[in-house]
C-alpha cells in the first residue's frame, strides 16, 4: 500500500506550517489603535514553550530595535508608519539548531494573523487499540485509521489485522477509517467508516472495524479535470477534515500525466456540520512546485487550473558584512497576491525565513524584495543566528494567494475557500563571512 504520510502532513500544514506563518503553538496577535493616523501598538502573544529567545522590531524602514517578552509571554511594539517587521529567534530544545524568522507586514495584518488561537494547554497522549477486517488481498487493499492527530496504516499483504493509534490532542475526536485499493498509480478509497465524537481513554480498545459490515460507507466519486500542469505529471489527493479535528486520507494519485481522473469523498448525506473536504493538486518540474488547495463540502465534478510557474533563478549576495546577506527579488503580485517568502536552511537544521505580505510591499512601493536584514543594531543579536560562512545550504522561494484571509497566518478552511502557491528551490554555498 502507498503511504499517505506526506499527504497527511500537507493536509495539516495549510490549515497548519505554517512554515511561513506568525509564531507557533497557538500564538496570537492583537492590537490597539491610538487614533486615526497615529501609531498602532501590536501585541504578539506566545505560549510559554514558544517564547522566542530573542526578538526585535522595525517600524517602517527604521532601525531594528530589540524588544523583550513580558512576563505574560507577550511582545509589544509600536508601528507609527502602519507597517513594519518582526524578527524572532527560536532554538530547537533537542539540538543546537536555531530558526531566525523575519516577517514584514502591515499593523492590521499583524493584528489579524491568528485571532482564533487555541489555549496554551499541553495535549494529553492516549494510545488506542483495535482490529480491522474486510480487506481484500487480491486488490491489494490497505486501510488508514485516523483519530485526532494520530493515524495507523494496515496492509492486506503485510502484518495482521491489529493496529494502535497514538493521539496527542484534547477533547472528543472523530475516528475515520478508510479502506483503499491500489490501482496503477492511484490509491482509490473503497470504503469509509466514521465514528463521531468519541471521548476515549488511554489504553481503550475500539470495537472492531469491519469494512464488509453495514457500518462501512460507499465513497462518493466525481471527475477532476486539471489545467496548466507540467508534462512530468500531476499529483492529487483528497482528505476529510472532520468538525472534531480528525484528518482522514481519502485517496491519492501520484505524479500522473493524465489530466482527467476520479477522486473520492464522503457523500453529502454522511457529512456532519463543520466537515470539509480538502483537495490538493500539485505539479512539479524538478526545480519547483505549483499547488492549488480547495476546501469544499460536496463531491462533484471539478476543474482545477494551476497558477503560472514562479519566474525566479536564484538568490544573489548583497554583502558578506557583517554576515552573509542574500536577496530574493520575486515577481510582484500578479495572481500570487497574498505574500512571498524565502527560506535558507543549513544542514544542521538551522534556518532563516523571510516573509513579506503584498500589502506591506505595496505601502512601500518595493515589490517582493526579500533581503536578509542587518540585525546587529538590535542589542543581543548573535551572528551565529545568521547563515554560517562557507556552509552549503538550500533555498526555497514561494509566492502565495488565497481567496480570503490576511497575508500572515494560515487560511481558515471554509466551504469554497482556495489557495494557490508556486515554489522554486535549489542548493548553493553560502558566501563567506569576513573574519
């Protein structure tokens, strides 16, 4: 059976990663206006475990100034110009890796980045046990059992019918079990079992999951037609996002050159209030990806036309003083009218991430001009948080658009919402830093 792991990650991350978003682990942003045309104080709230090691802000194009988190795990800074930057450094608690993140946005975008945050609670961890039947070895059946944040995979060809799922989330969750068959380059859902609002304890054993029983639903199916894709092929995958926070993998097709294919989901009659399907379509040319993500309730024939390839060759060096500073100038706006970002990663896991929203760029009339800033004016900045001299590293640039939401933070899933993104990536050696 083909693995759903990388697809399941993609399902959480857009609703998620945000790899390029503000903060992590339920960080929130609020603001207080001090009158029309006056400064706006931005407040960034963190969970105790995610308070940055170091932080600084920039008002407009002014000097970077260090800001120290308050005792309530918040950072406050004024933006007199209505736009600015926030730089933070975080450390991996298990390694020596550091992450320098710099976001450029308007005051309103900082304020709206994550208004619906979760409380800073540590989720409980529970292990659940169960058995699966009704898998057909002749059709290479497999099953993915999802509960909350956890999942398990079974194959009719390998292993027995037993499984266990480890969930690290709080409150009642839904169980979604999907049987699928592998047909050529596709994983096709052939049966779905959904159990709603389960409040289970660590060590509980689930009633057997029998895909030959009346509990198993027949998936709904429709045709997906693709446009503006690469000749090398296109992947597609659909998942179910339940109202209680479970992500169920409903089938996928790996990089196929066909532009018409079937996709599966849950019929309207079997969906609960708050359930959504999330469909990913991705094409690649070996040096970049283009993706469209759709959120919807009903399974019907759909056409997806991907955005244009991102026109970008590689970052260039601005200077090596006082540390290597790289520049990525990306096409301005167009159909990718939400934000642009660039990531530089080191082999030890350390990284620099720059994010710029379209609204910020328009206010300054600068386009998407992403330059690693000189942060040495802000007290306490350690040069080791910048890219290491003479160290190989990779880069990824990306532009995004979405049907709603601000330029920062993840798009909130809703029926009819969509997003586009285009990436380019590569490897090169960092310019040397002067001794």
